[in-house]
């Protein structure tokens, strides 16, 4: 899980972006967008270990509040690579958006689960049926956590279609859960780490298990135009992540 000091490092990197870029005029700057979760350690490590610099790249890593904001920025040309959940990428591709996967980020493994379905500790919710008609906080109304939570409910006698998702950044879901504005959420580190440490939540289940016990959860993607015009940059980016 992402330690709080590492989470703060991401914010520091974003804040120092212009200064870092100025000191790396001889490098090709790549603009990376990602929701600041545990998976962001992949590019933080590559950056701090000099793996991008080794390949002539300077990584401008910018945290974003949601996957939807990343897609908008990517398609608008204000970023080169976006990181996010695999399923919204599939949905975007299915709708004809010009994006392609270039590298993996994280794998979900039920034996090392880091995506839990959470409710408030004193909530009268103890089964899938108890979630019928309840409100779920989510990055987007169609993200993988909403889909998997609905399927999880259906498999256990609940009515997944009755679950009502509202769009809410992961950073605000614990507060909303504790305040009673939402009834359930799926959190991952670092937000899961904070939530579990607060003592105010209770685990209801592992919703991603309905998809598979192990699968690719998130990826880096780029637009087809960027890939076509910058094949060397894309190959260097991927090579740094592989190393």
C-alpha cells in the first residue's frame, strides 16, 4: 500500500513540475496523468530511479481527480499518457474514441486484495440485499467498481440494478461515507489505508472477485495520433516501466 509520505511525494512532484522541467531542457518531456492511487508508485519509482532520464525522457507527473478528467485531457491534447482502470478504456474504445493501451499498471489478485467494498461501521448493511436501492460513491457511474458491485449483489441475492451510483472523487468518498451521504464505496490505497485506519468503516466484500481472481486492473494509454507520431517516445516510456 502507498505510504502517506509517498502519497505526499506525488503532490510534491506535481508542484515542482515546472522547476523540474526547467532543469531538464535536454530531455523530452512526457506528460503523465493519473489518479493518485497506490498504482502511481510505478511511475514514481521509474522517475526517481532515473529510468526515464536514462532513455532521454523527463516525466511530468500530474495527479487528476477522476478518470473522466484524464480522458478529457488526453483527447484534448494536453497530456501524452493517461493511467486508469481497464474497463473504462474498453468502453471508450468501444465508442470509437482514438485511444490504445500501451502498458500495464496494476493487477488485481484476490489473495492480495486491495479493493474492498466498504460501508460505515454502524450501518445496518450486512448483506447484498441490504444494498438494494442504496447510494454508492464512484469515480464515474459506469466504472469497474460500480459494475462489479452490482454483479456482486446479483450473485448474492441482491438487486444490482437498484444500486444508485453518484460521481465522487475517491479522495472524498470516506468523508461522504462517514457523513451518510453515500452508503457504500470501493476504496483502494491510499484511500483504503486511511479508511481502514480510521476505524469508522467495515468491510462487506471483495466485489472484483466476480470478474476473476486475477486480472489486469489498470493500464497506461495514449491516443492513436500520439502513438503514430511518437513511436520512439512510446517505446522508451514502456521500456522504462518494464525495467
